[in-house]
């Protein structure tokens, strides 16, 4: 403890990673099934893996590469942006996953004390990225209670009334954790508002291929817009860590600023991983679409499992997420519910308090094949039925309200936070009212 005061306030005041806590919970319960982490169950394309095996002994694989990514991958990504995303004025930087891409952008665009805008429910790692880089004025806007779409009217007021004007607005599309796709017209309005106020717009397109029921993903482009993409989910490359930034070519100095950050964090994304990404692109998006459409069965199984919460309690369904509201009496106890479900019913999900929305939960339908999802769904349904109707069950749910955590588990750090949004406000912004 003698060195504790010497740790940086930046690190100490950054939220504890919820996935670290959830993984610890999951590992501690025998035969638990996880619907928590945002992953897919498939491996990268077999053809791409075979190509990587052939090049693994090439000496260039063990050397540093260009900071911004190997040339052949960047050229392939430029062609992909033109062909699939209709982005024609963007340059590429390859990163060690989309999370690192976001950190690069925060460091390149924001200064300590700047204000930024997110929307609840927000992606917890993005929130932490702002915290750990000194951005302390995080304005959390509401989503539409019925759709979870970002509230553009609130954003318009916030951009006008907050002084100085927020430096960055960020959205994930389709949403993590909301599982909601932002329609093109709304995304364009958000873009226009940012342009008019002089704010940057960062759009995380990690789940661009995870669209269902005939919907199509679209992007926006401009000298105030930065797009993030990832190989992790689409091509089953979570552990290979490859993402990329598409930034406006015409903005002078942007690429140079990103290179300063990149050279001091990874230098370059792993060379072998970049080659796998290149070979995966050659296999093409059709391979991804086939697997994504199979997830519809998982989604429907889990929607049914969530039915005890009531019809209007469940939202989302795009990307790989469902977002559900717990009974009102558990508004401040979502982390406690998570621990109880894990311990008693051996199924693990994410608490909404980690995303700025206490009293909610996030469920991932991408990480398990259909048969395993069905088993997890049955556990979840039984647990929620017991939660909703505690007096027809045994005393375990009734005991949940006591201070002691279920089965003696330690009270996790996130559960100590109270309030509708974890938002540090130094400036003034319209009061956020929405699904939380």
C-alpha cells in the first residue's frame, strides 16, 4: 500500500473493466454458460488460416511493419471502403482491434478537460477510453425510450448550450450494447449537427455486417467524420486483434497525429494478424453473411427466454445484442441480479449499470452455436421467471435485497455506483432523459 498514492488519478478514476469482473465471475462457477462477452462462435475462414500457415516462417512476419499497416492490406481496405461502404475520401490506419482504434482517436483529437458526447446505453470501453485520457466532461445523452435511437434533438441543444462546444460525439452503429441500428437519415442528421457545431463525429462500425430482416448498413463521410471498423466479429478474429480507422484524407495533419500515437502504443498491429485479415478479405463478405444470418435462430431463442420481463422490456436485436429492462424493484441492483443468475442458474450476462443504465441487462446472442444457445436460453428463462415471481419460488430471490451478496460473493466495484448515468459534468448540457 505504500506506493498506492503514486498511481495516476487517471487510472484510479477510470471505471473497472466490467468484462474483467464478469470473466472472473464466469470462471468461478462450474459449468456456467456465458451470454456476456460480445464474441462470435466461429473461427476465421479456413482458406485464410491455411494461407497464414504458409507464410508464418517468412522473415518479414517477425519484423516491424509500417506503423499504419502493411501496404497490401491498406490497399485492399481502401477498395473495400469504396465497394461496400461508399467511402471515397478516407485514408486507412490498421490498429490492434477497434478498441485501440478508438483510443488512438481520443488521443489524437481530444485534450484533457475537453467535453465529449455519448448516448446511453453506451459502450463501456469507449467511456473508459475518455476517462483514462483525461477527458472528464463526458455528457451522456438519452436514447429514445421506444427505439433506443440517439436523441438528436437533445444533441442539438447540447451542442449549442455547452461551452466550450464538445470536441467529439460518438455512436456505435449497429449499437453495442443497445443492439439498435441508427437509420441513415438519423445518422446524417447527427453528422450535420456535428459539422455545424465544429465537433468531430466518431462512428464505430464494428458490427456493419450484423444486420437482419433485410436491413442494410450505411456509413457517412466528411472532413469531420472518422469511421472505425473491425475484423474481430465478422471474421471470428477476436484474438488476432485487427481493426482499422478510416479518417478524412483532406484534413491536414490528421494522419501524422495518428502516427505519433500508433508508434508509441503498438508500433504496428501484429504482422501475422494483418496477413490473416488480408486473406479473410479475399474470402469476402458473403462468407460472413452466411454465418450472421444463422444468428437469427439464437436471437429468437433468447427473445423468448427474456419474455418473463414483459413484451416492452426487450429492445435491440441488431449487431449481436438484446437489451432488456429488469423489474423496477431491481433498478439499483442489476449487478446483484447478474451474480444471482450466475450462481443459481449458471448463466452469465452483462449489467446495464456498466453502460450507464442501471436496472438493465445486455445479452449477447453471437458467442454460442444454436444448441448451446438453447441451453443457455432455458437457464435464463427459468432464472427470470423466478426473479419476476419470487414469492412462488424459494427464498433465494427474496434474500437478494439484503446487503450480503448471493452465496457470499464479494460485492463488485460497479455495484457501488448509484445514479442513472455515470457522467462527470463540468459544463452545462440539457438534462438527459431516456431509456435509463
